[in-house]
C-alpha cells in the first residue's frame, strides 16, 4: 500500500520534473511553419462532393475568413507570432518567411489519398529553410534559423474524409494496393518519414497532430444514415475505429523514430481524445449541437456543403461542434489549441477528479506540451 502510494506520487510528479529539467535547452521559438491539409488551411478544403470550382483549389484566402480561425492562427497567437502567411502569398524574400510559413493547401496530385501533398509541402519547406539559411551571415546563424523553428504537421483528415466518402467497397477499389485499413500504415509511415526529412534539414522541434473522430462528423453521420434512426444517433464506429488505428500507428512510428533523432523533440497531439471529450461533454464547454454542422444544407447540414455564407451559416456557430462536413468550429479548434498548448502543472494534476481529469488538466500532446516545445513563448501580443 505504502509502495503504491509512493509510486503514484512519483508518477504524478515525474513528468513535470523531467520537463522542467529539460526546459533550458529550448530557446523561445521564433517561427511557426505549418504543413497540412484542410485542418490548417482553408485553401486546402477540397470537398468530396465535387461541387467546388477549380479556383477554390488554388491556395487563397478562406471562404469565410471571419467565421473561423484555424489551428495555425490559434497556435501562432499563443507563441506571440502573427499567423503564418500562406506560401502562395509570399514574395520570395527571406524576410517574408522569417517568422514562419503555412505550406498547407499545396496539392500536387488529385489521387484519392494525395500522398503527394506531403512531399510537395516538404520540398517547399526545405527550400524555404535554405533560403533563410542563405540569408544568414555565418554558418552558426544559418543553423539558428532552423533551430528557432517549430514545425506543425497536420495531415490525414482530408485523406480519411475522402476515404469515408467513398464507402468501403469503392474505397478498397480506389486503393487496390492497401485498401482502407492500409491507408493508416501508409500515411503514418509517410508522416514519420517527413519528420526524418525535416530533421535532415536541421529542424529540431516538430509537433504532429492526430486525426479527429470523423466518425462523428456530420457528413459521415449522414452517410451512415444516422439521420434515419430518429433519435440521438451515435458516431459511426467503423469510421472512428479506422482513425483510431491510424492515430495509434502514428504514435508507434513516432516512438520508434525518437531514438534515431538525437536532440530533436517530436510531439504527438491527440486531437481525437480532445474532440471526444468535447463531443461527450458539450455542455461543459458551452456547446449544444454535437451532430449537425453549422454551415450546409440537409440532414445534419451534410448533404450540401457550406458554399455561401449568407444563406447557409447557422446563427450561433459557437454552439456547434462542427462547422461543416468534416471541420470543427473555431470554438472547438480553440479548445484543442488550448489543450495542446497547456503544460501539465503539478497542482492541477493533483486536484483533478473524475475520468476526464487528464483531458481537463494536462496537455493532449506528449511527451511535451506545445508550450514546452515552443520553449516559453514570446511576450503575448
Ligand atoms: C469533378 O469535376 C471535374 C470538373 O468539373 C470532373 O472532370 C471530374 O470528373 C469530377 N470528378 C468526379 C469524381 O465526379
Ligand atoms: C517582401 O515581403 C516582406 C515582408 O512582407 C517585405 O518586408 C519586403 O519589403 C517585400 N520585398 C519585396 C521585394 O517586395
Ligand atoms: C483558450 O485559452 C484562452 C487563453 O487562456 C482563453 O481566453 C480562451 O477562452 C480559451 N478558449 C476556449 C474555447 O476555451
């Protein structure tokens, strides 16, 4: 009994103590670089319904800029930086890229899984780092450009959205080599390789975001015909299981990778866990509607995607978990950003009560919170 008590005290305080000891090695981050899909850039919102015109594919401003701020904006604000500009808006000078860049929305191919997007964004990121390093006077300064950078990778959501939109048989047919279960392996390997490639480019701080429970997203709920059951439809389990499989594989790949990348911090943020907490306890966060999108038409507002701000947007987006077919509202993104950022504090861990206390009081990112990864933020703006 005494031993158990001792162990549980040890376990409670050990992570915080370890983090505190490691703190001095991380100077404050000076730039935020983001790679990803529609979770990081409105420019990347590719609707599976094929209702979009080609011009929406081009990297550009959000369809409804005032309606939502995405993860990069929210994290940049926490780091004391302005939102990283989209790569397509830069003028090619190092000055314009010095505080970070959002590479999201740069899609090369139109294949169902769009693995090309990861590679293409990585190439752009490596070129940008080279540009920044060339601008620096000495080799020491040059490596400082990469050392001051925090990279956030957020892929997988669009890939799974497309996969789930196709239905099992079609998805397997569209991906004969790996099928729908194989996608998780493929994508997790690709992301792990991306982290290694960034390491080769001197990047030492990377956060990888997991995929949300899209089995609860309006479009998937509608596809699953949950609208017909009349009552409170629950999430589509098969879809969530696929995504949990991917997230778990990603965690395992990153765990394998860390020992091979000395001096690097590689963080995984469990977006799935955070979203499930919100979906399970919406009232706790001032939310009411967990199933129906804010913007769109039809059952779950999921038969016609969000295309027009005037006619399709709900009156109280802050009450909704989902903004459109697959994307959370800004309120939810802000909660996820807060839970990613927050550092575990010993007091909070000690006073938590109930099963959800870890979500409430510690970061959803491990082994470091994003605040720890960013090395103590610059003064808040
Ligand atoms: C989507 O639209 C484009 C152009 O309108 C068309 O070429 C393409 O075949 C469509 N794709 C699907 C899957 O319907
Ligand atoms: C490029 O953009 C940067 C940052 O916005 C600005 O400071 C610089 O003057 C611009 N350079 C040119 C050549 O337009
Ligand atoms: C996130 O944290 C900020 C700063 O602590 C706070 O002002 C904001 O209300 C939080 N957002 C949500 C949605 O809880």
